[in-house]
């Protein structure tokens, strides 16, 4: 089930609010909501409302430039709203070896604790 086959994902149901989520930020293009299985005190996912082929960052094309910028800026808005502007991490897992499990592009915004580098 966790393959990049272009099929709808659980995030479509979160966007349509068929599945409830704790929304942190929303506009016409972007939705940010708390991860159901947080790995840090703050763990928010930022996703495009219109996937438009962006199952993973590796599928990005030139035409996705605008939404990619909007997602990154939304990550900054989330960091401010969550009170972690001083220190936070933005992660995109791309593909099986990077542990991507949902094939709808998403940014993880992580913070509220000391992060470590390199990540595992
Ligand atoms: P990935 O492993 O693909 O980078 O991240 C997918 C993330 O989506 C995981 O951190 C997982 O906990 C989160 N997730 C999966 N299903 C749901 C859900 O139904 N609701 C919420 N809020 N998060 C989810």
C-alpha cells in the first residue's frame, strides 16, 4: 500500500475533512496539521491541497515551483504559530529508503526539543 502508484492517499481525506485532523494553518493552497504520531513536541505536516503529481519531491517539475515555495513559507508560519521559530527542522522523506510512507508530498515541521545531526 505504501507505493508511489499515484493513487489517492489518506491526506486527500484529511484535506476534504472526511478524516479529522488538528489543523494548525490553512489557506487555499496549503494545509498544515498535527502529525498523528509525533516524534517531537511539535510535529506538523504541511501539504499541498492539490497534489498535481507531487507524490514525492523527486517528482517535482518546474511548474511546481510556486507551490513548493508556498509550502516552505507555510512551514515558517507553522513554526511561528507553534512558538518554535528560534529552532526547528523541516524534513521531506523521499522514497522508501528515506522512510516515506504517504505518497502525497509533505513537509515535516519538527521542534520543541533539541534535534540531533546527522539524523538516523
Ligand atoms: P512520511 O513517513 O511519509 O514522511 O510521513 C507520513 C506521516 O503521516 C507520518 O509521520 C504519520 O504519522 C503521518 N500520518 C499518517 N496517517 C495520518 C493521519 O491519518 N493523520 C495524521 N494527522 N497524520 C498521519
